[in-house]
C-alpha cells in the first residue's frame, strides 16, 4: 500500500519505483479517477488511484 506523504507522484514515476524495487510483471488492474463537484478544472483527470499486481 502506498500513500502520499509529502507530494504526489506521477503514475509512471510510481510504477518505475516499484520496478526498481525488484518487482516484475507490474500490471494495473484498476484505475479510478478522483472527482468532486467543486474540483478545480486543472485537476480533473489528474488525481487517480490505481490497484496493481506485481511479483517479486
């Protein structure tokens, strides 16, 4: 499990960190986009949560 502590990660950066940690066959199983009625339009489509599977 991962969470944001000091800054958000770009999806590719996050996946590369997982691969560099020695995980193989990294696959995104689900991807959810966060939205909110009063959300700043610059953030629409930018905040996501992903569920992935990898082996080590």
